[in-house]
């Protein structure tokens, strides 16, 4: 367990650094994918809603602490909700294909942003709020979902070829056994 | 005795969710000073690692950037000579008109070593801090215009709240018609607030800081008017401003310090 926690923390550190450096190079008209949410989505699907909520809380709090201390608490709230919903609904929805995972991720990013921007302005859901959702959230959610779907597709391909003998293959075999 | 309620795995997830959300709400309710103290502890591990990677990424572009900066340096030298001449002339005219000299400012250069990873993040981390005399609320500018203000100083680095953030309003002035207002950005769009219907504001007008707020000095470029709309049912004009600064391409900024600071 301790090993896993350290592993997730290190990957989170790396993903956050990538998000604020390298990902800028891939932005289209200022729209960029959200690697941190994708990583949280991955953890939540793998570990379930409890760990999804806990890791979401930790990620959100750390990012707010570092970059937006005035908004402390908003990130932890929205990301804990995101992690919980991903883990909770992930168990109930059929998510076998990368496309279904991608669509699921797309909807969750939108929910996350509604919570984040909504809490940021405490109920003031004026024109700017909807503008933000339409011009930033929707394209970014689509970008994140496409990227996430692509990564899952690659992982699936690798697993089918037998290059990855870890969790993916293990899960499939467990499913067949059941 | 029968246990009235047993915590099962199904309940545990909701308990964890409620706990994390409640904790987040409590943190949201803290005052600014408490939030800053908590944030200091939370960010300890991140900044050194991010700083290192930022430098590594930038190393790749250093040759091209050097060439571009040399060219810019030559152009700016010419410009400085011209400005010096204008300043001399200005000083002379001020003396004649017996103007009180405005408080002079010192420019402290700073490199951007981090950006908020959130997609809507409106903050930057710069590599100047207490040692350079950086203090909270000092204005931050680039060659194009006003970038934002310092909201936090931690050792050798500081956090800049960008003009794009709704918490970073600037008292503004339309240069051509001398219309005073307040510029506020929200959701990536910037507006002049409180512009009366009769005010003379047109598309393309240059907007600068008025110096009224006490934080930003006057005449820093904020942007140009992108759109003006007037609705009969409203008492105020809706004036949208295109910011002068391209916030996505920023690499270096300058912190403005009063000489007495």
C-alpha cells in the first residue's frame, strides 16, 4: 500500500509538471488537455470511489496551495467529487472500450468544471460562467477525452499484444473466470 | 444488544466523500491569511521540481531566443535613445509648468518558473522574492502592458495574480476620451465596468490604468476596446477590451517597485 501511495504521488508530481510545462506546446487556441484529471480518472477507475475521492482531495488541495492559494478548497472539493463519481459510476457503467471511457471522462470533466467555476463565484452563474463553460470547458473536456481515449486504446493494444502483463490482462482474465 | 448501524463498504465511500467535501468547505471558509499559511505547507515539494523542469524545457529554445533578443536589444537601444530625448523634453516642460514629479518606479526583472496547471488558472510563479524586495500588491508588467499583481511572496519566489482573474481589477482610463472606469476580467473576457451610456468609447480605443486604485500606477497599457454594445434597457454601456498582453506567451515579466520601497 505504501509503495502504491508513493508511486501515485510521484506520478502526480510528474503529471503536474508536464501539465504546466510541456502541455502548453500542445494547446490549440489556448485549449489544452487536463492530464491531472485524466490521471485522477485512471486512479479512480482502478482503485474505486473511496480512493478516487481521497486522491482527488489531495490533488486539488496541493494544486490550489501551489498556484491559487486564494481559491484554496475549491480544487479539493471539485476533484474529490470528480474522483468519487469516476470510481462510483465507473463500477456501474459498461466501460470496456476506450470510446466508452472517453465519453465517460468527457462528461466528468464537464461536471468537475461546473463545480469548480460554480464554487469560484458562489452561485453567480451569470453570462461569464456559461461563456467559460462553452468556450473553455467543452473544448478542453473533448481534448482530454480524446487524449484519454487514445491512451486507453494504446494500453489496450499493448495488453492484447502481451506487452503489458499487469493489471489490464489480470482484470480480463478475472472477468473470464467469473 | 443489537447494533443500530453498521458501517459497511457501501457506506464507507459516502463517509469518505462527505468527509472530503466538508473539509474542502471548511478550508474554503478560512480567511485569506489562514489560507496563505495552509497553502505554504501544501506547496513545499512542488516548486523546486517544477522550476528544474521549466529550465530544462527552456534550454532547448535558448539559441533561437538569444538571436531574437539580440535583435530586440538593438531595436530597444534605438528606442531608449529616442525616449531619453523625450524624457529630457518632458522634464523641461514639467519644470516650466511647475508639475509635481510623479513617484518614479524601479523595474525588477523576473523569470516565469511556473504556471497554474489548472486550465483556467490565472496565476504565475516568478523567480524573484523577498531578496529582490518583492512585496504583495506590487504591479507586474511586460513590454506589452499590465500583467497583474503580486499576491504572495515566499522566500525566493512570488505568485502573480493575472489581470485575467476576476480578483485582479484595475482602475482604467480610455486614453482618447478620458473616460474613467474599472476593468474586470472574467472567463477569459475583459470588460470596462460602469461606463455610462453617454460616454464616448469606441472600438479600437486604447485603455490604460488610471492610477486611482492605489495599486497600479497610471498609464500602464491594459488593452484596446474590442466591442461596444448599447442596450436601451440598460443604463450602462457594455465595453469589451482585448488585453494588451498575450498571457499564454509570457516568459519574462517586470515587477514595478516604487523607489521608496
